[in-house]
C-alpha cells in the first residue's frame, strides 16, 4: 500500500532491512521535501512488489543505456508526473536511490540520477562514476551523480 513520505517526521518505515536505514530514510525525505516545496507534490512510495512497472522501466533504462544491473534488492519505488516530467524513483536496500527524469515532450531533459545514502559504499556496478557530495539537513552527506539518457523510452 502506498504511503506518504513525511519530511518533517522522518521515518524508516519500508526501509528497515537496510543497513543504512536512517540515512536512506533521510535521503527519501530529502526528495519528498524537494517535490513538496518546488511543485507542491505529495511524494508517496510503494513497496517494491506493488510497483513492478516503475522498477522494470528504471532497470530497462539502466541496462540499455549503460549495461548496468543493480545487485541490491529493491525496497520501494514510485512514479509520477510533475511539470511535464515523468519521474521514477527506486530505493534499494543498500542505501542507493535511483531516479529517472524523463521529459514528456521531445527534446526535453532526460537523465538518470544516482544518490548514495550516507554510510554506504559505492556499489561495484557504479564504480565508473564520479560522485559529488552535497549536505542535507535530513540526509547528512549525500553523494550523487547522473548521466543523460540518449534513447527513447
């Protein structure tokens, strides 16, 4: 069942099996705050078994664009449209968050973003990327990077 991510009272609900559950919850709350403040969007997530189409779409883009297969188990996912963008988020047990931003209009921005929760190592499948650091009151230090999507999905 989908649940709203509260960025004022950060909760690890749905993420308890992660070794970095607190940091991953903060990362998830950080994303909820961004969409709430910028777009007045209520960020909701569903357990992995309730969002197979989102997980499949993100996995397909990773595989076809960069031959990346994430080894960690998916805990939660969400997909929504806001301001002409199709957004997909997948949260992994390792502490990894992947988002796909896909402009609905041709020629718009399309990219895959990776964010690592504080305390997790860079996964082997992402070792070729350089991660920048950003500080977040909700998530501590987040490391992130992205790549531009070239194909049509």
